[in-house]
């Protein structure tokens, strides 16, 4: 899926561009994710776990751009990658009503409105697709991200204790959040209960 280029004005007055990642930026994207993973313990990997080559990243970007079930959005500020997000739509009859999202922004670009701008695009894509539930996970202690997610209507629905073990030996819980895009009516709930009896 492709997002047409969209300019946004950041809180510091600079212009940023949201668009689908480009193959020619594969090296920039790799450098961005490695740096981002080194700036916080709240992402899934440490920087040294990224052993992807530029060529492999190019293939990944091409696959993303041609995928019908995934939309990736990269934020560029002054030609540099500032952040990235993704929404993956589930397939299969039982789970096609759901979509999973992820996001990461470099520390230099925190608190500028990039996360909100990207989430706005993700929600719009999900609504256009007819998605009923958006879902994401975040690591315990990531209060900045949790605040963003809650501002967009996500609510914690489950917790996985000790889901992550950091280099220092400490554990962090993982929280699972959902956002309902379509309100389920009382009649639908009643019908579901009848079907399960």
C-alpha cells in the first residue's frame, strides 16, 4: 500500500513529509532503526540485533510498497528519516476485522507532533479498510507512548508479565491495547451470546 506524500507542520515550525518508504532510502531507514533502538529500551530489539544488509532492506521496502495488507509511513524532516510506523491488516475470516500497528520516532523528533500525525493516517487507513479493531503492544514504563495511544482512544485490555528481559537482567511487562473503530451494538452482543449457547 502506498501513502501519497503529505506535508505537515511540526510544533517547532519545520515542515515534515509523511510518505511510504522509498527503496533509495534503504540505508537511511536501516540507520534510523538502529539509532532508534539504541535510544530507548521500549523497542523490540537492541541495535546490534539489526544485521540486515542494505540489499535486504531494499527488498523489504519493495515488498511493503507492493503489499495489499500493509501500509508503512516514514516521516522525513529535512530529508532525514525521523520516524516510521506501520499498520498490518489481518487476513483470514476469523481475524480480518483486526489490524496491528507499530511506531518508532527518533528522540530528536519527540514532542513535535509526528506521532499524532502518523497515528491520524493509520486510523484513516484502518477506517477506509473497514477495520473494526486496531491493536498494539507497548513495554512497561513507556508512558509517553501510552499517553499518545490513549489520546487516540486505545485502551489496555491485557498484560503479559515479564515479557521482556533487558541487558541488565530486569524484566518489563508488555501491555496489549485495542481501539474499537466500530461500536458493537447491544443487538450484536445478544446475537453472539445466542450463537455460543
